[in-house]
C-alpha cells in the first residue's frame, strides 16, 4: 500500500542523502536550541522566584533536570539505533548509535557534576551512594564502555557491532535510573515534573524548565547531525561524493 | 532618577543577581560546566571534520602524484629504448 515510505526511508539511509539532509536541518536545530535555551535561562535565572526552602540554589534545576532527562533519552536513542544496526545491518543506524554515545556521556557528566554542586549546599555532601546517584554513575560508565569498545577494534564495523550489543544490554539501566527514587528510599528528591499528572512545581519555575528540556532536545539533534556528518565523511572517504566535498572545501 | 542613580541601582541588582542568594559558589560553576561541556561537544566534531578532509586531500594528492610519475616515466623512457 504505502510503498513510498520504505523507499523514502531507504533513500534517507544512504550516506550522501543523509549528509545533505542533516546539513540542511542542523543550523535550524542549533538556532532553536540557542533561542529556547536563552529564553529558558532568562526565565529560570531572572524571572522565576527563589525557592522557599532552597533559596537560589534550586536554580541548578534548570540545567540539572534537562541534562538528566537527556542522558536517558540519548541512551534510549542509542539503544534503538543499536538494535536496528544489529538486526538490519544499516550503516547509518550504526553511525547514529556510535555518535550518540559521546553526547550522552556529556549530558550524564553534566548531570553528575551539577547534581554534586547542588547536593553540597542542600545535603551537606558532594556525593552519596544513593540509588539515583549510583545508577546515573553506572549510566556514565555504560556510555564510556560503548565508546571504548567501539574504538577497541581494528575494524570499525566490527567494533560498532560489539558496542551496539553492549548498548542494548545496558538499556536495562535506564528504567532503573528513572524509577530509582520510587523503588528505593533515596536522599535524592522524587520527581517534580510529571507529564501525565500534575507537576509539583509552580508555573513560574516549570515553564523555564520545560523550555530548557525542549532546547536540549534540539541541541542533541544539532550535535548528532554534526557528528554523523563528520563520521560519514571518514567512513566513506573513498567515495566520489566525499572527494567532491574535500576538493570543494580545499579552496576555502 | 538621574543616570548615575540608575547605574547604581542596575549594578546593585546585577551584584545581587550574581550573588545568587549566597549560593553563587554552587550555581555559577554548575552553569559553567554545562556550557563548557556542550561547547566542547560542538567543537570536537568540527575539528575532526577538518582533519578528515585534510587527510583525504593529502591521500588524493599522493595518488595523483604517483599516477603522474607513472605516466611521465612511460612517455620519457620509451623513445630511448
């Protein structure tokens, strides 16, 4: 029936087409990320009132929660792309999975550091082996493990398959991170933002947080396009379309 | 309000803003880490892209040179033989 869908997908999956497609979308995604990010920062740092218990220290939430959410979101994307790469052997899915790993590691690192900077004044400690904190640290090690395994092989496609396998196994950790605050009695506070119910947060604080969550999504898209494009050039170095780009950019 | 007064009110507000209610030592480093890590994440693939294309051009130039040499050898040596 809808024969054009797989055809369209098939074309998009070809490296030169995706290279052009990603190059077209990347500036828009980055512009939206910067615009929404700036609005969210103004709302969060300037317009939102101080918290009645945590004072101004709570303002770390506007980067901590979006980064934490992205650490899980990027992992999920990496897991799905890894699955597609292993089952259907699609080169582009492999590249998307492997290039998501450093972005996910970056967001996980930000989450841990900002959480630590928030924990010191509120809990009196930089670190504690609480279920939420520990599972997030495991998530960082999973990202680093995927990156390490990918680069440990002489043949990069073999490395990508091994790393994709690790990524799929590690996906079990994502729900553990998410539900850790409900399953165990943690020092980490429970969730404040709830998509399906009422959030336990005033609108003045909630809208900058949601805006920043949207901004980080666009940032991820921009960063992923940027990384995938570069990796496709490295992967397809012998092909004519890459040679043409190399020659065109020599004049600049 | 005079311009001078406005200046001091604004800078007073800015100072209060920068103090973050006494939590400046935690809030600003957190934001700094966020931006530094994401900027590094954006710059790294651009640097890699330039390196990949430079290496590819060098490889193509070597191939071209080898072909030229092979071509000139065959034309210059064949008449003398």
